[in-house]
């Protein structure tokens, strides 16, 4: 599997997992069996900046931030 194919597969899993409700970073990392720092920096930050994930606004610290799939346009 190429790196870009792996990345797309992981992103699909994240979007599906976060589809119904906000999920904390720790739960997402456990579901993916990946390090929290990798999940945050490689996947969650870019996906949120692209508008594919929504960050919860209530918790300003990055350790307590939760993520949810953005509604499709």
C-alpha cells in the first residue's frame, strides 16, 4: 500500500469514527492503534484546517480537544 493510499484509508476511518459525535484525540488514536502525537499532527490538524473535521469549541487546550466530521457540502 502506498503512503497516500494508507493516508486516505486512515482519513476515512477517522471521518467514519467521528461521524456522529465529537471524539477525543485519545479515543481516535486507540481506534487507529497509533501514537497520539502522530494522529494529531499528521491527520487531525490538516483535516481540521481543510474543513473536513470540526474541533469542539468548548475546550481550548489541545489535550482535551474533541473532533467531529464536518457536514458534507
